[in-house]
């Protein structure tokens, strides 16, 4: 088969479409013939040499895919060859075939085509696990999403609205904010010329956000705490704004607030399987009737993954960039 390899860390040009050995499914694993994968910022970090795959994972980038079951490993039940699926991966999605633990497989949801399903596993699992399983967003509460037009952001808006929450978003252009509004966002904040702390306070009558989903890390840490409501929950999922920041414990105590930080890729298999099962139970029914849908900016051949990385690094996209397998 062919896969995108990274002979040496570096820029997008370091991604090489090359012939590699076919993977073989082991105990409890499924072999998937890949239809599409999607570009995530973790893939870019891996390409740059900053985010190695977990031990035992595929060395190729790609944290999600869609495709058809090609073979079942020993001990697998509930799936059959030919099933159309999408999958949460620890790596290997940028390839013609990939091996997946059976607990990380999902059926393609109703109303979504096979290629489009590749835009779902990583973002849905990230949003559901952080916003709902950890931060426990409830109907009537306010969620602030940083990077509202990203793949994570566009899914967070839809899921929060589906459970009856109010959604505020930050983004850097009028076009991105308009797209967020189309998905249901109630409060639109251009971070280039507006203070999100003041805007969120104004939109909530001074209360602040009950839950904040943050991809920036250090740069926004202090302001995020300021923007939290009493009993608010800050969920950090990225470090685009740096690794180290100061946390005002006094403000946190006064608000009885909580700060959590999670990653998905390196979690144990049983934790990933539990998240995937929760997503299948709670989120997959929302695709019926189009209440939730993947947001795809563009598609390109998987062999041109370098261009996909350039698009995502320039942050000009809205939603996901898909890589289509041959």
C-alpha cells in the first residue's frame, strides 16, 4: 500500500507519499481500507517533530479516517467485511489501509457520505469528552469556544446548541464569524479587535461563561479564568498560545471554578473505547435529520497532503480539510 511518510521532520514538503508494508490486524483489531482522512493540528506537530506517536501506534500521521472494513482480527465481533465505518486513530490515517482497535470504530452516521465521515471522529470525540463528559455543559448554560470556525469549533457549536446551550465564539474574520452564526453561534467575537472577556460578560449579564473550550493554552489562561462564571469550567485542549502561563488561584477560588486539560491520542484503549461508545450513543442520533453535520472546507488527494498542511497552518479554512485516498 501507499502512505504519507515523514523521512525527516520539517515543513509540509517533508511529507512523502511512499510505498510501505500493509498493516495486519491483531487481536481485537480491524483492518480498514481508507476512503479519506483529515488534517489535524496534531498531524502538523508530528510532521515538525514535536509530537511522536504513542508506543505501538502507526508512524504515519492521521488521527481519523473513514473507509470500509477489509478484514477482522481474532476476537472481533459486531463488524463485518464491507461495513462502512469511520475511526478514531492513534496514527496511520494518511494511508490506503490502517489497523484500528475495534472499540474505536463507528458506523458512518445516517445522512453523512463515506468521505465526509472522515471529518468526524477526532472532533466529535474531543468535543464530547471535554465539553460534556468532563465539563458537564448543561442546557441553558453558556459555552465559549475559541477558534469557533475550526473543525473542533464548528462541531462544538452544533453539539452545544443541540443540548440547548448558548454559544459564544471567537474567530479572526467576518467570514468565519458569519459561518459560526450559520451553525448556531449566538455571540460572535472577533479576537483581533474585541476583548472576549468583556464581550462574554456583556452577553451574559455580567455572569460569564459556564464552560470554555480553549485551544490556546498559556496566552489565554488568565483571561479565560476572568471570563468564567461562578462554578465555571475551563477545558484546555491545545497550546497554540504557549505552554506556560500564570494562574490566579484567588480568582479561581472566588469563582469556585475548575481547570481541566486533556489529550486524546495517548489515552489508554479502554478510555478511548468509552468515549467512542458515548459518542455513538449520544451524538450519532443527532445526525438523523441533519441536526449535526460535518463541516468540510475542501478535499484534496491524499498524495497532496503537504498542501493540506499548508492550508491548515495558514488558518484560512473553515471546518475540516479532507485527504481522499486513491
